[in-house]
C-alpha cells in the first residue's frame, strides 16, 4: 500500500497542490508500485524503482499508460537485470 509521504512526493513531482484527487492518486501509485515491483523487483527505497513508479503513475494520470511500457522498455529491462542479476550473483556464490 502506498504511504502518505510517497503520495506527497508524487504530488510535488506532478505539481499537484490540491487534495481533491488524493484517493485517485493513491490508487494510481498502488497499481504502479505493484506493476513495477513485479517487473523489476527491488523496493521503493531504490531511487530508480521509485522513479519508474512515478513515471508509470504519471502516464496513467494523463491517460497515456499504453505508451509507458514502450517508452520505458529499456530502463525497465536494464533495471530488472541489474536488480535480479545481483540476486543471481549472490545465489550462485552460495552454491
């Protein structure tokens, strides 16, 4: 679930200064967080993961979600490899 500091950070990022859409924005952020974490792993403490979550939510907010995956495909792939490659390296070292 999306926490309030994340919502406030997103609103600052998007330059949204009202609270009328907070519930909607929370839903967008929750869906984006679940999707991005499923794609790349990691956590929101990773700056690049958080940036992808924000960008996916931004695309959804503006009604352009279908373009997000195409526009961010290489970043998603690279981040997924980096985050999951580290796990594979750590797992292989214990064998």
